[in-house]
C-alpha cells in the first residue's frame, strides 16, 4: 500500500491542471468550425444579395446547424428560444400570431396541457413546415417591434432581435459578444431575482421581514416544516408569511411542491392562526401545468403574480394589515 507521501506526490507530479478529452475536443472543434463556416457563407450571401429574409429561411431549412448559427449570430440562447415558442403557442395576440403564421403550424393544441417542444421537434418542424420557418425568421427580424414581446421579454433578451445583428453590423456583433459574456452575471444578479421585488416592496413601506424556520413548526412538526421565504414582520409574531415560486420551465416536481405547500398551509393555520399564508406563483412553468397550478393555489389564503397590478395589490395588503395591527 502506498504511503501518504507517495499518494500526495502522485497528485502533485501528475496533475493535469485542466482536464480535456482530445477525441471530444477534435469532435467539438469540427462542430464549431461548421457553425463558423456556415455564418461566413451567410455573410457572403448578404454582401452579394442584400439582407433578405429568404437567406435566413434557407439557412434554417438547408444547413444542418442553421438554427445554431442563427442563435450564435444574435446571441439568443436555444433554451430561451424554446421558451419563447412555448409562450407563442399559449397566448393569443393577433399581431404576434400574424407575424409567426401561428395558424399554419400551431393547431389542435390543448392549452391546458402544452409542453415545451424538444430540439428535435423544432428542427423537424423547420424542415417540414415553411410557415414555421418563416415565422422564426420574422421573430429575429421584427420581434422587437411587437408590443406583446416588448412588454413580455426582458430588455436584455429583446435587444438580441433586429436587422443590425442579422446584417453582421460590427457594433451589433460587439453587443452580442458583451451579452454572451455578461449573461451569467446578469442572471445571477440579486436585482434580477423575483424575490428581490418582494423584498424591496416590503422595505420601501418601512416594514421588516425574516426568512427561515418558524419555532412552532420546529417544535411540533420538525419533519414537515420548511424554510419560509418571507415572514412579515418577524418570526416571533408573523402576520403574513409569503412564499415565492416563479417557474420558467415545467418539471415533474411541481405536483410534489403543491402537496408540500398544502401541508404547510394546514400547519400554519394550526400553529399561527393570526398569520395569512400567501404565495407568489408566476411564470410560464405554472401557466402550462394548470392541473398542478390549481392544486398549488389551494395552499394559500391568496395568490399574487409579479404583474404590476398584482404588486400594487400586495402593497395594499401590507398597508392594510399593518395599519389594522397598530
């Protein structure tokens, strides 16, 4: 058996520092090269033929990695595109529907049970349905001008649409590089978290809140308790207990989450009868799982979203609650 020192020296002397698999590296480099060469072909076509939608329709239909190339050029992520397609499928906005030719490719879908499409489904539809292909191209050309998208998408994402990016404009491409670089930082900022909106609203009213476990639940239901997002004004005397669940994608755990919240509701009513239990339940992930949503909302005395009207209603609830408590 090797000594501790021998094992220590093995790690020191044979350290690879940065692991990589040469076979995978070569394979992935070919993929990167393919996208780069495809974009160079598109750039050449635009320079010789002018910036036309038909070039991008050709790109999506005829090139193996055409959609990946389009997303690379604009900085729009594949996951966000799938989410956007889901939104288009579930909402009814005449201007947006017309832009994407929705009636030509989204038919006979049950709005109560819409699931996010897979990459294979989207790729297949691009090949088989010319109107779906035209609709995707139209989004990247004109999406920023559609009021529904302007009011729904974050500005960080909306700015990725437009002809300047599609035309290989240098300034627009620099903008894409910056957004690629800052995407992680942007997503991770506290201010970009839905809970920050609730926190800010509470503090602006001069109120206090705490997070964590409630003492009565620790004592009486230690296996059923859960950490609470907002206990207002404090754990000692909670008058409002708020939970936040903003889901951008669906998951199999949504049903379990609703069951958990229903159980918590019963515990709170037993041990904290003066407290109102409310939920911020929002996001497309809940919108498309209406069965789970119906069970989820049963767990709360009231439910809010992050819509500006709902935030005002929550603000009124806080004012009324603590005005009456004084």
